[in-house]
């Protein structure tokens, strides 16, 4: 985990400031602000409909905020979305892949979208092969993959280009314990090498295992932020799940 006293002296790689977003009469975000630091796993957690996905989609440049902005490595998601897209990868919970391709073909195709040089593409695909650990199955059609194999492939796609920030929404959703542990260890390995992660998950054990800091969001507002240890101490609870229950009012 990150040494809090040290990393807070660093300049944030991501700064979200007063984000507001409405869908008709529904105010999805009511002016949230937070930072993510280099080499940090920052988790955004909350009940369904709290504003997590809207926040992630704004940072991924899929949605525009009604007001406020996010700056990633100094680039504005509002004014410089193209530059932001060069610095991030986004793995939505419901992400899919082209099922008529083989796993290898898909990885080569996706790497080519991010990287221009052929040798860079090759290195990225080689890294992805290690992440998936699928061996010869990479040369079979994605349509034949199990859910665990598919999720490993998608995570490899997200990490192989070594983004400044990986936006991961429910990265182990629906996976068994073994596959989930493998994915969590892979995420931590990349973060140790300098990548930052913005994470969203309903699995509080996963959040506690992975995260350096956590923000609890509900009704479009951030209610609490801190390390898992700080939040547990603040609320006198044994685990993050109990903190979540108290803070979110669930």
C-alpha cells in the first residue's frame, strides 16, 4: 500500500473538481471532488444509482459534465478529451469483445488502436499473453471462452498499453475465487510499477484488499474519503462493509 504521508506530497495525477451531471430532472452528480495520486488505487463505492458509473464515464470522456471538470496529468476531459483518451484505459462492468476473433487477434487489434509502432504492438500483446495466462486458448475464438477467460482477456486489453490511469468498473464481477484473486494480484502488480487505478466495486472485501483510499458516494455526493483503516477506525467497525452500511444509510 501507498505510504499516505509520502504520496500526499505528490501532485495528483487526476483531479476531479465540482462535477455536476443531470439527466433530465435527475441530478446524478451534485458537485463531487476528489484526487487520485500516482501509483494509487482509489476506490469509488456506493449503492446502485449513487453516481459511480456516471463519474467513471465522465473521466473516461464518454459523458460530459454539466459543470466542473476533471484534469488527468494536466489535461482537461472537457477541453482536451482526445489527449485524455491517450492516457487512460476503461474496463466497464459490461465490457465485451469481438467473439468471432481469436483472443490473440483481439489483443493485436486493440493494441493497434493505442500504439503506432509494430514493435510496440508486439510488446503489448506479449505482455497481455502473460496477464491472461491462456496459452494456446488465445488462438481459439473468443466465443468459446468462459466468463473467467473473457474477463482476463479484457483486463489484459486494459493493462497491456501501460496507461497512466486504468478505470476499472467491477473488474472481478461474476468470477470465482481463484480467477478473482489472480486479477487482483495482476492489478496490484501493475500499480507497483507506477500505474494508477480508479476502481469501482460492490465487493467490499475486494475494495479493502486493493485500495489505498476509498470514497463513499451516495445520491451524487461524496460522503466520506479515507484509507480503509482510517474509515474503520472513524466509525468503530471491523470491516469496510460495515462502514459502507453506516455511511450510505443502507
